[in-house]
C-alpha cells in the first residue's frame, strides 16, 4: 500500500474508505489537479457535487465541502484516484501548510489532572452532546477492560458474557445515530445524510469489531470469535429497522461481517498446531444448531455455521449435528420450500469449496440446472479448468432464460478454453439478444471489419425490425458509412429524436458532406419547435437556426440565408421570447 493510502486509512474509517473506493471505480472523481502538496478535485454525488482538497503529505489536513463532519468518502475517492491514476496536472506551486490537529491538542499533555477535569466539566456543562460522547467513550473503555479479563475464558463463559454485553454495546452505538431534519436541502442533500446520519455509530461499531478481532490470537481465540459472532447476529435488528432508510447501515453491517470471517479464517489456521481449535469450532456449531427449534431456523445462521466447517472433517461433524435436529435435513418435509432452496445453495457451495463434487450434486438434486446452483458448479468447473462441463451448464442456462451475464460467461469460457470460434459465435448471439454499441465495438476490435462486413447487413435488418434505429445509425457511423446512415435517418426520422447525440453527430458529418441537403431538414426542425410556442422549444429552434445559418455559409449562400432570416423575423417579430432566444444564439 502506498504512503498516501496508508495515511488516508489512518484518518478515514474503513467502511467509509471502502465507499470512497467504490466512488473511484464508478468514475465519480473529476477535474483532478495537483498544486504542490495539495490535490484538488470534483467528486460527483447522488445529490450534489463536492469540491475536495487533499493534502498529499498529511491527509489529516484534507477538506471537503460536503455535509459529512468527518473525513468522508469523497476524500478517500480522491486519494485512490491520485494513487492509481497517472497524468495528473501539477502546477508546481506549493500550497500553505495547515497546522496539524494533533499539534493543536498537544497542550493537553501539559495540564494537571485537576485542571483537565475542570476543563472537561466546563465543556460538558455547556455541551450536552459532548457529555453524551464522553459517557459512551467511558463505557467503551470499561467494556474493553472487561473484555481483557474474559479473553482467556472458554466457549460457554464467553457466550454468557457476550449475550449480556452485546446488546448494551450495540445500544451505545445506536445512541450515536443522528436523525436529520426532514426538510429537503437540495444544496447539501447527499447520500451521507438522508434522514439519518449513522456514521458515528457505525464507526464506533467498527472500532469494537477491530478490538474483538485483535483478541483472536493463537493463544486465546475463543472469546474474540464468540464476541464477533454474537455481534453479527445482533446486527440483524439494525438491518431490519434501518435497512430501508439508507444503504450506509447495510454497508456498515456487511463490512462488520468481514471481521467475523477473518476470525474464523485465523481459527482454521490455528487448527494446524492446536487440536483444541477444531474442538472449539465443533462445539460452537453444536451450540448454534441447538438454538434452532425447527429446521427452518437454520436459514438464519447457515452461513455462520459454514465457518465451522473449514475442512471435510468439519463438514462431516456439521452434517451429523444438523441431522440431530432433523434426520432428513435437505429432504425434510418440514422445510419451507424457499428455505429449502437457500439451504441447498448453502450446502452445495460448502461441498464445492471442499472439493466434494459428488456430495454437491447429490445435494443439488433436481435443482442442478437452476440459475444460482448452476452458477456454483460453473465457477467450480472453471477453477478446475473443466471447460466442457462448465460450458454444458452455461449452455443450459442460455437455453432457459438467457441474461447478459450468461452470454458474457459463455464468451469468457470459450476464450479461456481456447475456442475462438465459439467465442465469436456467442459474442454475436449476445449482441443480437442485447444490442449495444460497446458490444459491437468489442466485436469489431476482436474480429475486424472484414469479418463484420459479411454479417452486419443481417444484424442491421434485425435491429431495424426491433426499431433500434439510433443504434443502427451509431453502427453505420462507426463503420464510416455516413451516407448510408443519412439514408437510414431520412427513412426512419419519425422514430428518431433530433436532439439525441447520435443524430447530432450525423448532422454534423452531413453538414460537411452535403450542407444543401440538410437545409430543408433544418428548416422543418426549426418551424416544428416554433409551433410548440414554449420558451424551451424556442431555445431549441434558435440552436437549429444557428446550424442552418452555418450550412448556408458553407454553401456561400449569404443572400439566401438573409432572405430566409428576414422572412422569419418579419413573421414572428411579435414573439418576444423567440426573438430573445434567436438573438442569444446568433449574436
């Protein structure tokens, strides 16, 4: 990791940094410019665009004009851009250095205990929110002290402790949620603030998760793992209560599960040298299954149970434990059908991860060719380089109800297996099923114009039959056939918008090739917009009138243009809004 990203991660909470990375991948960082030690950028948001300044030597100095009070995802997005992109402009002018926040707090080190207490009491008396934060911080400190005492305990003592403490800890995190004013503020309404601000509570949750993960060591791993497991289970209440309010809470809960996954991975590694690690996983699986009163209840904890089966031995133990709850397991008549599908998917994925293909097929049964199950097997066969088996299942999906991903998957399987003819065949079928200019461009780059020449005629006729006229124009322009594109436009212009980028591009090319042929079309478009008698349509009429004037000038027909323009102004001079728009466009 680069120094910039390391510095950024010291300031930005992990879940916020991940959202910043997503913003970078989505191309939402624009207009990046480096000015000495500073980088400035514009980051696009769902409800506004924000100016960001990132200090490249100390991210703590960075600024963003979004409503988020702490280091935000927009700052993180710019850091990822600077780290991963090249060619950013540097003016060479150093920016002023801002005093470090840490230095501003340095005076506290010189205060006596009594003076510090007096200051804290004064600030708390004047600021109730500070007092609330202080109380929560003290409770978190005491909680970590208690957890330090519990870290050496066994499974059931840890369960008893965390069953009591987790609700209290989640309650403290929840108290940091802030309900925003319901009044709509278009200038500051960002997806960080939409009804609720969960950032402080989610940040506290993640600090707790990191502290628990630090307890998962080769010497003592039970308490930390149990704490993370029970915390993940407790977060289901948050997801149910706030999940429809804002994706941030779902993101935060989902990212927290990563700590639990990491803890179980560590325990799995400890098994190589510590037999008690296996015993712990087996006992934990037994405890989770015992919490289920019915076989359907497994759906709520199946993925957590899967962590307890890191190898085939663990899988066998998990299966025998579940069969004590219901001997028929996946075939149980007591299973709800939706729950059965979920459990089948879970068990198949477990078996394939452990290379138990036969068991996976037996578990899948009649569901083998269903979308989600088939994709599990396709990925498994792909990893084994069993291309024929993977393509066979992918073909079945394509025959049933083909999606874009199914075509993409088949093309990729053909490429990986060294089958270029198959890749070309499926890429063509993909294009015909989901016509798209980028897909056509990909086909063209892979197989060349000579190959396309023998096929494109049929493709274009099929597109016309489906009224995809704009795509037809795009393809013809891409193939440098503007005259054919113009003939197509004239035939189907009733179905095309003259304001689309494709039509504008076509008119631009034809203005250079045949300006005289365009003038009647310009005239018809101008008059149609004038007849609508709206300010917005007048603006469009004036824009096309300017294009029409340029065509006359290319032809050297200044007199003809002047006659047309004078007649137009004479007829519509009483339309003041139209005259204003024409004046703005032409002069």
